[in-house]
C-alpha cells in the first residue's frame, strides 16, 4: 500500500495505471501457477529436466481455429514457437480463445506501455519464484528494450521489497499510507 | 496490530533526524512511516538498507514511478497489505 501511494505521488495518479498493473501481475501469476505446476518447458532458455505433465498441442495438429490463435500469439511475441502455456491450454479451444484475448489485452500498450507491463510481470514472476514466468517475461522485457541496467533495477526492487514485505508481515505492521490513496476519477 | 512497540520519533537518537527528514521528503509526508521506524530500531540497518532502497528507487533506466509500481506487484505477490 505504501508504494501505491508513492507511485501515485510520482505521476501514476490515475487509477487506470493501477488497474492495469493489477491485471498484469494477476494474469502473470495465473499463467505461472499453471506453467510451473504442469512443469511446462521454458520457451526461451534451457529447461533442464522439465517435462510437461500434459500434452502440448502442436501447430500441425491443431484445428484451424487454434492455428489462427497460435499465429496471433507468435506475432505478438515475435517468435516462431508458440509459448508452451498456450499449447497446454489449447485442448479447449474456446478457453484458449478467450484466455489469449485477455492476455493480449492485458499486455498491450495502453495507459502503461508494454515494457513497463513486462517489467511488472518479470518482478511478479521473480517474487513468486516462477521459472516459467522469469524466462518468458525476461525475454519479452529485453526484446522490448529493457537494458541490463534496467534489469538490475528490477532485480533490486524485487529484492528490497521481498525483504520489506516479510518484515511488515512478521511484525504485523498496519498500513500507514492509506490516507494518501485518494480514489481518482 | 503490530507485534512490537514502534518507537516515537523523540525516542530515536538525534543522529537519525536527517534520515527521518529525508524519508518525509522522499514520500512527501509529515510523519515517519512505520517501516522506517522498524529499520531505524537498529540504525546500522537503516543506514545500509536505507541507502540501498534510495539508490534503487531514484530515476534510472526505469522511472521512480515504474519502480514503485513494481514494488506494489512484489507486495501483491507476497500478499502483503503494508
């Protein structure tokens, strides 16, 4: 809560920024839970011994409807391989269709630009200790322009605030920035 | 309810006044946040960790507002209300 207040004071005053960020780390956490839970292979770095617990539906064996979605996914991520999370979800093409539309909407440029969203998703993945999320969002953040300096800044924020949150929880600190969180609009 | 008693401002050593003034200015508030009081209970922690925090949160490759937003995401994942 303290940093929502600080962020509002620093220029993200409109609630739209915070809704978008919440969508990003929420969707990211959902994807990561399933991807790591099912031990899906990492898409952009060596997976080591990870073997998927469900069959991944490959492009060649997919229906025309799923192929259309796969093509859109590959264009969005600028990759020739559909990330494994979507190949795992493709067995229910109705679910995949709507879920991908939601992911695409959440990560597209809007009030927050796509790079900021990927930095948020990367941090959320590190905080959740998600191998899948770190692989996907580190690749995306770098592709969209995150420098090594910027990456270290994300790493430092994750480290510091993973520390602060544990201290706050352990000592049961009650929020003291609430009065600064004026609702916009 | 906190599980420790947080010290009042006057109970901290005078040497911490510049740190507290800086914290108030940093957040644009007129009181000392509880987390700052916790970190200042042992001043060596506030000096070192506090410097790391400020070094991290200033504008760099990412703007401070982006970093604050990332901090919120980390707090949310860690399920922390503070």
